C-alpha cells in the first residue's frame, strides 16, 4: 500500500508544479547581462594601478570603450574614443559583439579608467 500512496503523492506534486507559473529565466539567458557581469567581475579583480582596456572594431574603425549601455537585453551601445580622440558610439546586437579586453597598468600618478556599466532602471522602480 505504501508504494501506491507514494505514486499518488508524486502524481499530485507533478500536477501542482505543472499548474504553477513558470520560473523566471535564469540570468544566463540574457547575453547582455552575461557580458556586463563578466566585464564587471574582471574590473572588480583589478589592482589599484590597473585598468581594463576594451576595444571594439567595426569595419576599419576601432574604439576604446569607456561605457557599455544596454538599452534592451538584445542591444548594446558602446561609447568610447577612436584613434583621433573623437567620442564614438557603436550600436550593436549583443550577439554580434566581439570585445577585445586586456588589463593594462596605469602611468604613475594617474587614476585608472573604470568602464561604466549601465542598465536602464525598470519602470517599476520609480
């Protein structure tokens, strides 16, 4: 009889869990969030005299990234400076991004550059 009761209990639990709202997708399903988390973790591990140097290349243009902004989970806006020291932006699908990231030492007496990682505030958090 115990086996029959166990089977009934498992069937009830399966039905109840199927009727519940699905769990939210894990953060790994959002590639933009994964990129920001990775860059943030790399930046957090830096020493006081180190900085991340991030480059993105689009065609013949190459910029040093100073800010990564995710206006939507699938879209990234990278702001930085080009070879002529002109502020430049790249708007790209997150899946198409290829970033070159390395660690660099700062010159003595200068502050290290920190990459700004920006996610828009949700409309619910007013």
